[in-house]
């Protein structure tokens, strides 16, 4: 999808902002959210979460005129990387993490793979899918702290 195609879709959705979105519109918004912002859209119980997403997408397209970069690795919701042994303790979230950072981190701490999810839209070659383990199948359900299940990667 190009920036111009995304703008066309979001302008159409903004034109119907005053009324509730139908299921087709919601799927379009979810898709645009991932394509434009590079984040997974999580619907909430809020009546306006789709409207908020439209505003966020519109703002990004009008101010930055770019689409999100395709990424192979994303941290799961609420997960961060923070280790004094990795990049001098710098804190990484999805906002500042790249595939290179994720790969370097997993080379040092392969047991922390449970913190990551694979970006669904990243293209995989046949060779890559054989080399790279599927994150969700390998992830043990550990690494949660007492803070409402927030996952962190603190290693000493």
C-alpha cells in the first residue's frame, strides 16, 4: 500500500467520522493502523477506539507522509528490553527498537524470545522460516512481574 492509497482510505473514513463504523470499516482501520503506524491495533471497550485510531492515522499521514517500515520482530504488548549487559542498559520498546536490535538481543539472551511476537506482514523466505524459530511456539509463559503481568527483560 502506498501513502497516497492510505490517505485516500483515511480521508474516506474521516468523512464518516460522525457515525459508528461498520465491520468493514473497522477491518480497514485495523489494517491501516498496522500499515501506517507499524503497531497492532487492539480494540477496547471504549466506544471511540476506532475513531481515535482514525485520528492517529490521519495525524501521522499528514505530518510525516510516511508508512511504517516492515519489521520482523515486535515486542509483545507491555514488554520492554532493559538489561545492563545489553547496550549499556538502554531501554527499548517498540517505539525505538529495530530488527537489528532485536536480533542482537536474542543472540545474547535467546531465552528471552517469549518477549517478542513476529510481525504478521513481514515477508519470509523458505530458508528464513527454517532458520528462524517461530516466536509464539517457543515462548514459555514466564517473565511476568508482579505489575499486572507486565513483561520485562531484566537480566543481570
